[in-house]
């Protein structure tokens, strides 16, 4: 049976702990490109809007956006992943350097383009999105470099985030290394999953599927509270994880713990403008909280508030400690 969760958290103390907590993000790095404009007419060539471009933004995306979120919340963070030997790869280096985020874990593959997701937005609405990517597995040399990086930096961090966008970075050797090391010291290993890699996640600490991913992993649909409970418990068994956090958009989140605890975390978003990068914010705030000593339920509440803030912004966004504290305190006082 679902129970509601208390949102009363000493967020000031937790934010202070964030500053002393370090995470390693392993995942698919990309650029989020936003082309902004206005629409005043339909093309005479086809029934599509003509967008008059007013500006363009290149932002950290995928695993790089997870890193940006951890950094924005005050945590210390390292990133390891693959970029291409191209202009967008250089842009990622520039953006990380601007934020004073360590870029030593960037591995360049000369024959692989940097993944770019381009969104055209007019009047605060997405008109179209197109992706430039290569989804085949990364090279053996890159796999070895990533494993060496994870192995050599493991003791320097308090937790690990696997940001899987299904672009070819994750592979069994890497996950076996991470899980073998996790068994020795019990560090938090959190996964934001993709459907085609479900077999790689067994044994992680916590996994954060959205509704579609949860249904696919469990092999059943969520239609009511009874089926939701079945899916959550099926995922705990399938992934042998300590917890599963199913994100459900406007319906909030549901946390399943191996102890048997199941809690509903209602959405706190006042307005939803854009869900781009919301999953990155959830995994960032959740893992940073867990690695800072929070319980699963406390970490889920923090992640829920962080997500509620970013979906109220247009484009790939992050959350500041001040925004997070303000949102939680105001809700507690309401």
C-alpha cells in the first residue's frame, strides 16, 4: 500500500553536506543545442511553420548535464565519457572549463561524432527535435581508458552515477568493474537507465526508471495502484537493488525499498514548461543526497523538489542550493 511521505527535511544542513560530497558520473556525453525563434507564417513549400531564428544556445547534455546539476547543487564531481574530435567536442571542453569542472575524464574518439540533440523552440514550445549521433559501442581502447579512469578515481568519490542514454558507452566489463568495487565498500551506485541495457544494472544501489522504462523492465503495464506495486516489486527483484524510484511525470514519483517500504512522492511542480533534462536533475539530486547521508525517502523528496524547479524552466536547466532550499522551506511552511 502506498503511503505519503513527509517533506520536512533539514535542507540547510544537507546543502552544507553537499559541499563535502564528491560523485563520479559515468555516461553518455552530449550537447543540447537550442535554436530559439518566432513563428508568424506557414511555409509555402510544405505545411510546416517557418521559424525566424533569434538566438542559439549550446549547453551540456546527457551525462555532462548530470555533472552540471551536481556542480550547481554544490557537490564536487568528476566525469568520464566519450566525445568526438569535432567542434561540439571542443565546446563540451569549453563549457566544463567555464564551470570549473574537471574535464580530464573526457576521452576523444576521432571516428565518432559528439552526440548532439537539437531542439527548435518558438514561443516557448518545441517545434521539432533532431539528433546527430552514433549509437554503436565505443572502441575497445575507449572502454579500457574508461575502466582505468573509474578504477583510479574510485577512492576519491563518495558515490557513482551511471547516466545511460544508450549511445554505446555502457558495456558489461565496465559495469562488472563498478559492481565488484561497490561490493567492497558499499558506495552508492545510482543508475538512470535505458531499455536496451537492463541486463547491465543488476546489483546497483538504486535505479530511476520512468514509467515506460519501468513497464518495459517488468513486462507489465501500470494501470492502477495494484499494478504499480507489482511493477515496483518486480524491478527490485530483477535488478537486486536496494531501492527503485519510478518517476511518473505529473504524477510524481514512487519509491520502493528492499525493506518493503513503498512511498508516494507527489509532484511539487507549480508549472511545467519543459521536461528536458528533468531526469538528469533527479539522478543528480538523489545521488548527491544519498552520498551525503540521507535516507532513500529523504533523497527522493529532495530529487522531487529539484525536478519541480527545472521543469518550470525552458531548456536544459540546473538547480541552485538557494532555489532548492527556498522551495522546500516554502512548502513546509505552507
